[in-house]
């Protein structure tokens, strides 16, 4: 054994532990998900297939879950390998369930395909990780463990742009090809090859490919008919693949529903493509799916928009032509008609040699005969004056006269030594695409020469140009990075303080050594900029029939199916239009390109739907192409599509013939991550009896096609935005005249009572927040998704802004606690009132609460934006209410399981630290030094490793604030809109705060003397020219002016207003602040006593101690009274002045709402109200839920017994007295209903006829009868 061999073996052994720690792929990690954020709904598997498993949900459905448009869509990746002198092609597919021959191990049946990796989903769930379902996320993300700021991104989404959720719904999963062992073991392939793709990891099989997949959907009106799929394929091995190809396999199936193939709707589809827009598409030839009884409405079309193709940054050619559109060509010139002529190599000429790393060397040809030159992949003896070289030129078949491209345009080699790899006259000079028919038909022939690098002259060699741009070069090649919005750091999120944030230069997700950090980087550079890839585009389309005519076990055949340069035409297509349908499927591909070790290439597609609006196939295709323009715009903007506000969290409370809805304010603070503005405008409530909300999808565009949902209620901001959105002409045409109603300035609300419902019927509600759009830049308003999914098994999943409610009567004798009750006053400055209102009886705790306040003088907030706060700001001493707090006076005790130093969320936030006690499971109090507690966020973790071992059980007791520092007080001047307060524990407060500080006439009076007349207003003083000289303010305080028989005080001498100090027989006392007040005394009769036409101006210190004018008390003479009258005021006389005052620090109120209860006496009286609904039951009931999507049999029948006593039993008998079944009420006093599925205790369907029932309860017994009519 050589020393080199020994070194490699030892290195491999040392690496084995590291290999074990890597993410493992296997079929056991397969998980299923459903995208349903807009009109497109589809099941998909994290093993790479869209539209499967067929039992898992809608299959590429559009508008209705039963309206499926595809059987399967899956990626396929191939590479040509030269291993130890043997050349073979390996094509890796995914384990798709479809007609054809699978790629499996003949002995074990193991799939030789991509399989999902573990670690990218919650292992305790059977779901793919989705942005809209935090429970589907893993504890941490394996590809983010190297983040130095937040290793693993625990609790955050792993998004395209980082932790920020960009799309309305996004999925993410990772696969690799380690299970594809065909070419890794000699006995398993025909060439006896034992290929190892990674010299550092002898256990790695396949081609060492890793695929990261994202699905993304937006609910915005213009994007509602599309879904995007993004694929990143990384060569994680050490082997370079000079020729690679990416593709998609599409199993057409317009008319599919679930697993039922019996309608045979797959045999009449047709498919074709539009080469100019890179769009392939499928329709149903008769445009009818009548054979499928579950199909709803007209039949449209589905398109597969090939948005992003792999790039080739090594060939020296601007494949995508974007150096022209961006202007960053580095001086490169374009191909011309003579560029592909053959060239004789003469002495003195310069040729270009390509090194293994794709760098170029200019070589001067000497006069020596037969000199050996070597470029990457080719060695050649050159004979000056004799050797002629050519590449990518047009050849002609002499027998048929047909032209074709020289095959050396696809070999990955620079055959003519000009430094360019695979230049192609039909690609880089004239855009020519032809069918593979005999004779071939030209699909497109457009003169569109692209630029190339001239390595001999240096033209175009600037590495920052857009000729051979790539997404790993750390350059902003197209210079679209914007300092003001994109300088957010490598993790893609502003405010985290990570590397590159705020440094003034673009920060890539690639580090200085060219390594992928695993982080997205800042927007508009490298990984997050789709235009920084020299894309080669769609290069092939292969159609085959029947659908079973695909052989995944024949790599060479699959490789040929994806070969670039040819486009097959289905036999049913004549003059680009169908004349019939058939059971056919297709591949489309993009290749060839190098996939070097450690590099990543990408491709993406969008499923685009359209048509079905009337007319014919031409109209369907036109509508489809129109929707393709939308997805192209989203792609061109780097998927940075303006987003709706964050989703509010909706809660529903069922009641008797009513449903109460209430929600939070999260949406209102949203800043659009693309527009960088806070553009929230309002809320809409949708109600439906269909989980898809299809029964309210009734708002049409100008063509009469439904495009929007009819809301039950709408609330919008009171601002300058109202009425219908005014689109510009382009957007108006693009939306076919559809508009968006922005509201009528109704004002916001955070609760709603729907009284238009029937007891016993299931309702689906969605609360969506919407933005205002921007007509100036052509952005349509957008609103949240409303996701409710019913699986074929009947399992229901929903989002935070959707609820499912069945209203019903409460139990017999139910007593709801009183509300609209004033709070008890404990200490008081404010003169307003606060009442509590019960929103949700089910959330009441029976606890007592204390309400306190902060005001402008003590809230530590710059309320007026002048840079000063509290005592430092003289304008904030008015003591206006700014925040309120609700403190739960009862101790909370909860158990939790520690996760060592990882954070564990507690049930509540805003915890009082001094109240916290943590105990072990044995009751031992834990030292506070053992744990770190974030009292604001309500999170706890061990202070050091081992201090709180993982999964160890602890209990924690504390008190907390259910509401902490809320500004939402009715009519507050510090918040944009405050019609209502926040909710807590099923309650909300109703404030009547006295924001205006004025004299309360009813409480202000003279005591002990006559009622002399006066005015009480803030002081103002103007000079003779009307210029304001002095201005007082309305101080929120009560005053007593107490008179005496003798001099007891002296007025304040004011040098500004020239008022002297005057001895007086009264004093002024500020009752609120418990101090005597300085004052100016303006006399008309200079006797030191108060009289008519005289004035007192109060002078009081602000928070800094500076004296300021406050109130002006001006005494006026009564009718018939002389102007110089002196008031007869003596000891015991008092003028009481009482003002309205906002709540402030020091005000304390208390509430202790009661819990709902059952009144036993009333329960007995209510027994006579027990009813069966419906009665009679005739065949079916409107209250029964519809069958899940894809299910045709097994309707769940149901009748309801309503207004039952709590914990009662219902015994049901036949007319002959035979016992059928007994039903038990669960004791929930909020729901007095039991449902019966019309089955016996033996679980058999009952017969029609009359049945009797007996209700037994603590409240008594009640009997009745019902009729079942089939």
C-alpha cells in the first residue's frame, strides 16, 4: 500500500463520525403537505412530487378542491460522469407513483431516487414544514446551525429571504440522492462501475446531490391563480460534472379527484408549449370533465411556467442576454453572422486555452508544425495553416436538405479554441427552436445575437459584468442593491445585529472564501437575486404516450429524453392547436451546463391556471398567457411581492343564534417588507358554510368572472383612503376591470357579533387584514389568506385567522354573568369611568384584576416627538393618559419541561419578577441563579448547561399583567384609532376617559355665600395689537379658594404682566396635588378683596419646577350689579372648583367578574324547551357537514338534541320500546347540545320511523318523540 493510499484511508476513517452526524435521507422521513393559500390547492410530498399522495388532498386543484388538474409533477436531474475511463449518464428522479417502470433495487425494492432528509420538519408530526403552521417546524434547522448570531434559528421560519416570511404561504424541505445506488456498486449497473462521488466520504452514494425545495403562494388578487416551486440543487461531493441537465416530468390529468381513476378523465388531455414565453400547458380537449361527478364548474387549463433555469457562468457567453437590459456588459461585443464560420489556425494567431478551473490563458501559435495544445476537456495537435476549427455552426443533411446544429455545440468543450464553450448559432445568434419531427418544423426563428467575452482582446472580461454572472461571486452584478432598504445583514432580517447589517455595502450569503454560509444574504445580491445567474433557458420538450411509456430504470433513455435542442410535438397537435386528446405526459429540460463540486444551480417553475371563462381554446390560452405575465413579474422582482399585513388572531364564541368574533391588533403595526411602509388599511370578515369559502366567491370582474369574496363585515381606518381602489390603466386592464373596496372610513373594531346564523349549522369564518395598495406604482391591495383545510379523512386544519363555529343554545338554566359593570374605584384622580364587557364566557377565570395607568409625565415615552420625555419635556406635564395596565391579583402556577439552555415559552408574558418561584418536581425551590427568565416575553431557560436538564419537569408560580402598557384607550390622541380596548381572559374594558380638562359645573359651587358669577378657562393674554403674550394651560386639578376675615396670603408679582404683589384675604389650594397655589390678582378696585370684573390667574410649577400660567378665573357682575361691587366674602366661604381629568398614574380601579353558572330552579323550568333539530329528519339535514374533498360516499347524518341540562343523558327508543342508544352530555355548560349520528349502539344505521327519547338529569326528566324519514 502506498503512503498516499494509507493517508486517504485514515482520512476517511476520521471523517466517519462526521458523516454519521450529517442529515440522513430515507423514505421513513416522507411527509405530506397541502398548499392552499389561494385559488390553487395541491397536495405534495417532501420526496419531491406535486399532486401526490393522491389520498392526501387536492391534486393541483383550481377553485375547488375536487377540480384536480394534474397527476404528478416532479423534478429530475441528470449528469454525465467520466469515471476511471468509463462514461455513463446518471439521471436521478424522485419516487413518484405513476405509470411506468420505477427505478428500484431489483432485490430489495428500495427506490434508487431522491429521498427526503430528516431534520427539516417536526418529527412528531406527519406534515411538511409550512410557514403558516409553526407546529410543523423542527426545533432547529440543520442548515442554519452555523449562524453565529442565532444557531439553528429556533422558533423562526427558514424562509427564502431569511427569517422573514415572504410569501403568504411557504413550504420548505430538503432531499438528497444518497439512496440512488445504481452506479455506486459494480454489480448494480451494466458497466461495472463503482463510482464514488465524494472522495472525502466513501459512504456517500448517488451523485452527491442535495435538493432544497420551496413552494410559495400569494393570495393577492393578481397572483391568486398561481403557485411557485423553487429548486436548488447542490453538488455536495468532490466530483465535477461538466454536463448536467435539470428537468421536470409532468403527468397530465385534467379532471382528477383524489384516488378515484374510474372516470378515466386522464385519456383526453392535450399538451403543448409556447417557446417564446417558456410555458408548457395542458388542457382537456372536449373542455368537459362530465365523467367526474365531483367536478364543479367549467374546465380551465394549467400551465407550467419555466421561470428560472440553471446558469452557465463558465462558457464566456451571455446566455440570457441580460447584459443588454442592464447595461453591464464590460465592453463585450455580440455574435454576428460570421462568428460561427470555420477558422484556419495560422502561425502568429492567438488562441485561448481553458484551464481546469475555467480560467483562460491566451496562447500564441508558433510556426512549429504539429504543436500540442490542451484546453479543458480536449487536447489537439495544431498544424499552422492546415488545422481548421469550428463550433456550433449550421450543418445541412445532404439527403433531406434539412439544417441542424453541429453536435459539438453540446459536448461541453471549446472545440475552436476561442475561449467560448458550446457557442451555438441556433441559440446565441438566431433564436431557433424546431420540432424533432421529419421534416422538422420551426417553432421560433428570431435574430437575437448575444454578447460574448473576447479573451484575446479582453473585451467583456470584467468579472462584475453580466456576461458570465453567477450567484456566488459576492458582486451585485446588476447593481440593484439599495442602501436604504437592503442593508439588513447576512440573515436577511433587519435589527438582529448580524454580520453586514448597516455596513453600507451589499452582504452576500457567500463568505469571503467562496463558501456558502447557509444564510440567504441581503436582498438583491447573489442567492437572493435571480437575475445574477447566466441562465440557459428551456432547451427541450419531450412528449410521450401512453403515460406508462417512461422508464426510470433506464438512465440513458431518460438522458436522451432531456437532450437539448429538440422539441417534440404531440400527434394531436396540428398548427399549434389540438385536434384531440390522449393519455400523454411530457418532460421538459434545461441543459447542458457544468455542475461543479460544491456549486449550486437553480430552477423554478410556477403552476399557472387560466381559462374556463367561456369562448374556446384560444380564449383559454390567452387567459393563461395573461396570468403567466403576473408570475413573470413576481419572479423578475426576486419574489419580493408586496405582502398583506400580518395575520390577526381570530377567536370565536358560539352562542344561541349568534357568534361573537374578536381579534388582536397585530396586523395594524405591520411594515410591508418590500415597500417599507406601514400600509394596513382595514379588516374584512368572511363567513361561509364551505371551508373553501366558494359560496361567497361572487364578486366579478368586467367579464363576469368571479374574482373576489363578498365580506360579511368590513372595518377600515378613518383616513384619506376610502372607496374603490383606483388602478392605473395597465393594472386596470390586467385586472379586467376588477376593483377592491377599501372601505368607507367606518373606523376599526376588534369584535363583531354575527346574529344572522342558525343554531346547529357549521360556519367557517375568516378575518383578513388588508392593505391600501399603491396606485402610483401599480400595486393592487392585498389581504391575508383564509386557510381551512378538510382532508379526505375529515381532519380539519386552520390558520390563526380562521375559525369553525357551530352556534347552539347553552344548557338549561344557564346564567351569564352580568357585564357593562363599572369598576370599583380604589384611588382616583381621573374623573372618567371604566366598565368591563364580557367577550368570551369560556375564557373567564374568576380572578380579580387591578387596573392602573401611566400618563405623559411618567411614561418614559417621547409622546410628542420632540426628543424629550417626562420631566425633561415641559409640554408633557399636562398628564394626559397614555397607557393602562391590568394586573391579575391571583397567583398562576404552571408546569413546564426544561430544554437545558434553550428557551421554553410560559403561558403568560409580562411576569412580575419578584413574584416568581421555580420548584423542581420534588418541590425544591430552585435558586434564581440557576435560570434566566425573560419576564417580558415569558420565556425561561437554564442559566448554564445542565442547570435545568432537558425534559426535567419544573413548576413555576408568579403573578403577571394580562395587559401591559396598552395605549388603546377610547379616543386616545396618541394612537391612530382607538374605538375599543384590548381583550384579556374573555374580557375587555370600556373607557370613558375625560380627555378634555374643563370645569365641571355640576360639582363646582360656592359654599357659605352667594353664588357669584365667574368664568374658568386656561389663561390667555394678548397685547393691544392682538399678539399673544402669555398662554396658560388646563391643569388637571381641583381647587378650593378659601376666604378669611383677615389677610392670609399675598398674590404673585409678575414682571411680565406687570401685576403687583397684593395682600389678600383668601388662599387657593390645589386639592389634587395637595398644595397651595401662587396666583396673580388683577384688581379693578384696589382694596385687596375680590369683586366683580376682577381676575385671578393661577401660577403653578411644571415637572421641572418652572412656574407656568394655568387657569384664569374671571369674576363678572350679575345683571343689574355695579361694576365695582366688592364681594362680601369671609371666614368659612369657599369657592370649590372641580375639573374633569384624564386617568393618570396613581389611579387604581378593580374588577372581579363572576363566572357563568347554572341556576337549578331555572334548569328545571327549561326542561320543556328541549328540542330535536330537525324534526322530522327527512333524508338529510342542512346542518350536516359536506363530504370531504374526494369522498363520494359515507355522508355523516345528524340530528341535535338542544337546550339539554348539563351532564344529562338522552335515551332513545323505537316505537316498540326497544332501546336504540343512550347519549351522554359532557357537562360543558356553554353548549347544551348533543348530536346523534342516527346509528344504533351497534353502530348500524337506524330504520325510518318514529322514535321516542327520555332526557334524564339532575333537573328532572323530559320525554319526547321524533320522526326519521328516509
